[in-house]
C-alpha cells in the first residue's frame, strides 16, 4: 500500500529516522551551540554535553582510520568547524559555572581530582603538554600537509584531465567513466582546498584553550578571594583544579579531532583503511624482522642495558619473521597450484575467440622510438593533435571520426608508423623525431643539407634536417615542420581520402538521430517512409568520396525528401543533392569569384552520354579501349597545362555527364575535381583554359 501511494516507504528504525530528518537535526544543533554561549547550562546537562563531545571525537577519529581515501569523509572540513564551535561553546559554559559557583559538574571535577591525582601542579603540566603536542606537533603538521596537498592537487589537475582525455580518446574508458573521474578530481581539489582553511580552526582552538586556562585561573583566584572570602591557597587549589579539569575534558576531544585531521590529510595513495595499510606495508618482509631481532638480542647482551625487555622483543620479532617466511612459502605453493589448475582448465576448454572478431574502425601502429609522441610525460602531444583532427573533420566534412586506437608494434621499424582502416593497412610512413621535415615550396634559392625523403601525405620530395639547420632552411625558403605535424597531416589526409569508407550505417544513424532533435518533421518524412539508413549512407558516402561536406544534413534530407519519390538510384539522388549544395561547392573550389578550369568537347559529351548503360546494380559508361585511352591521354595533357599555370585541376562538364565522366577517369586520375554547370553559382566567372577532345 505504501508503494501504491507514490511515496517512498521509510523504515521505522532510529537510524533511518535520523537520516530522514538530518537537515533539521543539524540546523537545530548549530543553533543550539550558539545559544549555549549565551544561556547558562545546568551542571547535569553540561556533563552530558561534555561526554557527547568526547563521544563525537572518538567516532570521528575511528571513522578516519577506516577511510580508504580522503573523499570517503568529504564532509570533514564542515564537521571540523562544527566540532570546534561546539567545543568553544562548552568552554564558555564551563567557565561561566567555574567563575560563578566554583563547581562545573561531575565530569570536570573528576578530571581535576582523579585523573591528575588532585594535584593542580601536575594537572597544569599535563594540560600544557597536551596543548603543546596538539599545537606544535599535530596541528602544525596537519596544517602544512593540508596546504601542500591543496597546492599539489590543484597543480596536478591539468595533467589528470589530460590523462582522462587520452584514455577516452583511446577508448580505454567510456564517456560516463570519464565524467565520473573528472568529478572526482574536482571534488579532491575542493576538499583539499577546504581542508587547507579548516585546519586553521584547530590551530585557533589550541590558542584559545591556553588563553581560556589563564582567564579561568586568574579570574577564579580573584573571585574566590574577593567575593567568596576564600584563603589564597584554598582559592588557588580549587580554581586551578577546576580549570585543569575543564582544560583536560576540552583538550582530549580536541587532540582526537586534530589526530583525525592529520590522518585524513595524509591518506595519499592508499589501497585500504589505515589499519590494513599499516599492517600490510610494515609486516610484509621477513628479513626486516630477523635483522631487528638480531639487533635487539645484541642490545640485550650489552652490560648495563635491561636484558629482559630487549630479549622479549627480540623473540617477538623472530616469531613474526618466522611466520612471514612460512606464509610466503605457502603463498608461492598456492600460486603454483592455481596456475597449474588454470593451465589445465584452459587446455580442456575451447579457446574463447569472440573477442578476436572485433575490428577497430581506425588504428595507428607506431614503432617503439615513436612512443614519446604519445607519452604526455615526455612532452608528447599526439593525442591532443588527434583530438583536433577529429574536430577538424567534423567541421570540414561533417564526419564524426571514430576513436583512433594507438598501439606500439615492435614488428615494424622503430621510426615507422602504419595507419589501418578496419584492420587493413592503408598508409604508412617514417619519422625522425630529432629532425624536422623541410619541403621545397617553390621559393627555395639555396639548398640545405639533409636526408632525402618523401613527404607521406602528398608525396612531395623533402629533406630531414637537424634542428640546428631549421632556421637557415626557413630563411632559404623551405617550409619546415616537426615530426608530429608530419604524422598529424598524413593522418588527416588519410581520413579525408577514406571518409566514405569510415562512414557506416551506425554513424549515419547517429547523424540522423542528431538532426531529429532539431528537425523532427523532416527526418520523419524521409526515414523510413522514403529511404532507410543504408540508402542515405550511400548518398552521404558519394558526397564524401568527392570531399563534399555532409555537415548540412538538413539540406541533404530536404533534397532527398523532394526526389526520393521519383527515383531510388542513390547516384542520381547524389547529383540532385550536389545541385542544391551549389553555394557550398562554389565556395570550396572558387577563389576571387573566378573558376579556372578545362571543359569537355560537346562531341565527347555526346559520346559519353550515348554510352551510358543502366542495370539493376547501377549505371556505367561503355567506351571502346582506344577512345578511352585517347581520352585519358588528352585529359592528362590538359591538366598538366592547368597545373603549370598554378591552378587547381578542375574539369567542368554538363550536369548530364558529370557523374559518368568521373566514373571513367577516377581510376586513372584519382582525386580529380569534376564539377557541373549546375553546381556553380551564376555570379562566378568561368575561365576555360582548355578543352578535352578525342
């Protein structure tokens, strides 16, 4: 019935009740602490609150012992403030009772008489020692550790963030895991920053305890003599004992809280609670205890030293060392048995090969000498470069490049790298990390010495030069880049050249889903009524194959919505999309509103159009080998003339034959830009610099 009412049932236990009303309880507790400083308390209630103070201090210090990391008690800075305020309120209440009545309850009296034997001098000395221990040793150390931890935590944040980004980029962690780790880093920084300030409360509390002690003794002494007509010795005896008792019941919890502060700020690189860490890390090597046992036994034999204690401790250390040796032998035997059982089990069951079927979309294999490019500890920034490459491809092509897995491969040359697509090598190169690549951009007037090579991205002749020659090479007209830039450029060009293969159905569906959030009506009209994700993927792949950006998914799907009812041929639909993207194509290929290009002879266009053959699997152009050879030869000559003039090789055709002409020449002239008149804006000036004839 409770579940049906729509509310969460709460257990009737007292702990659950406390958790349910914890906000109200804490608020009332803080207000009560402040009120205690103003309103006098009866001695019975003061006794209860003093015992509560000791209890809370014990709970806190034992809780810190069981912490595995500092954030397990992230509320500690606020808790430190509240307990310090509570302790000061008790100091004020007890001081009021001591000065007014010469009596502050059974607890303070017991500490003043029983704990210090009724001797005010002894009590005073013990109290001073406690304050010194807390103020000079524990508080000072905790304050320094908190300060250093806060500074180091803040300084380490950028490195930790980069490490998380690197793991995320390599696919070692998910987005959710990365978010959790980032939040933990932020919480650690906030915690140690707060602890740096909160440790000042403990220091101030120790100073206040000393001041309050002298006020109680001096004030009580005067009140006892002047107002209560006590003898000098009697007044000094009574008020000193009460002050010392009050100081002890205050400083013992304060010492516990200070100890807890020290424990929590020194919990770095822990793997368990404090007890398990201490025992596990100290009692782990049997040789240590055998050596200590021998040293203690030698001290027991030295004349004048107490032999019994040293002998007893020597025997204890020897027993611990013996047990550790015995346990190590058992652990080794158990490990061997488990290893043999595992080998037998692996031998009797079929090999699990499912994981071997997974193929990474993209991989980058590097030789061992190129590992510094990836290691951020050695200044490598390749992971950041890859992140920027993925961002660049998203902006320029509209393609979300999948995670690029980076692996070291000892089977290739130390300075070599291999780029793989779906497990197959598609590009490779070599780098010299301590050299720079110098390329002749056509303006070199004096050569520099270097190791001849080929620039891997564009196949240009280049030189590897040492860093000492870099400045001179730049002055001589060379374009000089570092090794990691060479690799990043090569990887970028490989991604752009194979973008149509990288884009799969799942990536296409992700693009469609992203568009659906902004333009649901358009997506619902096209998918799945007119086209499915596979057909849209073919259109997008056709665009990417000619390096046309698919970032404007809205325009692409609007064209498909208009023409998909008339035809299902994805190549024809691609041409319609290109026409609609004329402004983008023009901007991509035209400079200063002029398009230098070559065109096709009308007779050649007619010959191509008449040779088009359409089948169920698509269309192709049928042309006799001699004509095709003459076409390729003439085209190559015209493109060479265009290139020599300093222009980009572009062929302009009529819309009807653009697709088929490109199919004819794409194998012989890869990367050729083929445009149609329908893809060029009317305001552009077309400059025909050659005509292809056969």
